[in-house]
C-alpha cells in the first residue's frame, strides 16, 4: 500500500533539513501510540532510528535503517526502511523528500507499507494517513 502526503513550508530545503533532528523527530510522534525514543543516529545513510511503541496493553519495537540519502540543487531526501517492525507490519519504506519550490519547500512523505493481510493494508490506510497528517502543522 502506498501513501503520499505533502506539506508546504516557507523555508528553503537547506533550512528545513537543518531542522530534521532528534528534537523534530520527537515532536512528530503522534499522541497514540505513545513512543519512547531508544536510538536516533540521524538521517544519513546507515543511521538507525529505534522506538518503543506503547499500546498500553503491550509494547513493540520499531527499528528503521536509513538506506539512502542525497541532495541535488532542487531536493534533499533520505529513505528509511523497517528492519524490526511491529507485528502488524511486514514491510516499511519511507522516502522523505524536501523539494524546492518557488515559495519554499514541499515536504513529501512517500510511504510504502505492507501488513500480513492485504485487507489489513486497506484497513490501516486511514490510520496511517492520520499519523502522517498529524505532522503537517508541526512541520510548518
């Protein structure tokens, strides 16, 4: 399943990139499930980000590896892939793109995920959308 959300901000990609740090990562965490940051190496190739998801009755670890990052005149990006995922996910790939526009930067969250069952992919879509739509005002 693929989900793409875009958010416009009135800053250059370089300025936006400077803010992609541990502090922003913690602010982007949605209210549910509660997230405890276990490891944050950064957003460059071979960095690891690991969190504990607290669903009240149980906890799950989510570890992602930054598999690629790069920059051109018009874009800065990095890609994280899930290495250790919660039981309800089988695959995770999230491309973060900071695309230069005439009036600032378009932040693009391009997410591909799979669950154990295709029907669950569709059922999870609104939840995934909400989790990432939550980020929009924080990005701004």
